[in-house]
C-alpha cells in the first residue's frame, strides 16, 4: 500500500487563502459593508472605508477593525517567533463502490444517501466506480498546528480571553486555507471532509488511521473522531467529473437502521452521532 506524503506548510502561502468574511462571521460581523473592508490596513484605506459607513454601522465597523487588527497581531507573533507548525498529508489509493458503500484498499466505508424529497438522492458512493474500473480516491488531513495553543497558553493568568478567542478563530480559518491550498496544489476535484454535511459521520475518520499518519502531523483523534488540535480537517479527494458538493440532511429511521448495521453500531448510538431527531 502506498504511503502518505507529508508536507510542512508555510503560513505565508496560506494567508492569501484565508476567508476573512468567515472569520468575521464568527464574531457576528457580517454585511455588505465588509465588501470594501481595508484589509491592507493602510491609514488612507481605513479612513476612506470609515467615511463610507452609514452612521448606524460605524460601531460595527470599529469592531471589525479591532478584531482584524488583533488577528494580524497574533499572526505576526507566530511568524516572528517562527513557531508555525502547520502540516498536511495525503495519499491516493485504489477504491470502488458497491451500492451505498465505498471500499478503499478493500476496507469498507459505509456512506449515507439523501432522502429528503426534492433532493438528488445522492451518496458519495455514486462518484466512485464499481470494482474493476480502476478508480482512485484520495485521503487527506491538514492542521493549522499547535502554535495557536502556544499563543493562548501564553495568555493564561493574564485574563486575556479575547486574545484566546481570536487565536482560535484565526486558527480555524488557517486550517480551512490549508485544505484549500492543498486541493489547489493537487488539483483533485472536490474535498468533502469528515463531520461536514456531505460526510456527517465524523467517527469514520478513525477508519482512516491506517492510511494517514495523523500522529506525524501532530493530530490526535478522540474515540468519537474529533481531532486535536481542533483546527484540523480530514476528508476525501474525489476526482469524478460528476462529483459535486451536497448535503445529506435528514434521513429516515429505515436508512439509519441499515447504516447502523453496516457500521456495526447501535441504532441509538448512530442517531445521536449523526444528530438525527
């Protein structure tokens, strides 16, 4: 079996891919007034942007500037201290599908299928060919590293909860930027992640441990499939021409029972894990 490739990431290459609008969204800062936000932080740009804001949005504007400035300060500290430890790993392996299951190197990964009326009734397995067709599937993991925890830990005792929260929010965005950077580098179609709407069963990540060296990336997995540090992402690369993103959404008890059996889990356990009502 092919071994995974490990990459040490450079934060300078990731920053241009950071989605700052999602960063602001974390702070409930959103709206059309962010379209011309002065990311350059040049005095003239800031002045012009402030003057363009209607009176009722000036306070929100100041909040956006403050939290963005704090984010840049944290990033600058990480760069200056040379402590960024973001990493990535990926591997492409033989795969095929059989109805609602994907097999990676003969290891079965049960998939869910849309059931909501009006949906496309899709499953991820639809994008993988049958046995013998020679399909490949990619597995990847990226992490923004533990440097952000170093920043947060340095504030312990200073009652600086604000810096801790900003550091976590920035780390989450850098993790997403890392996943995007890797996808652009590899050019391998879509990249659904475990625990996200297309692959809602986060615990399936545990079955990928034999393919991806999480420990070498500095990632540990909990018994329920959560990753530590939390600013980490793992998922699949699917390079089928038909592949596109979708949401599984709510499923019926009939499929949930079948899925639980395929997963070797109890019905109630899977219902709770998948957050089904």
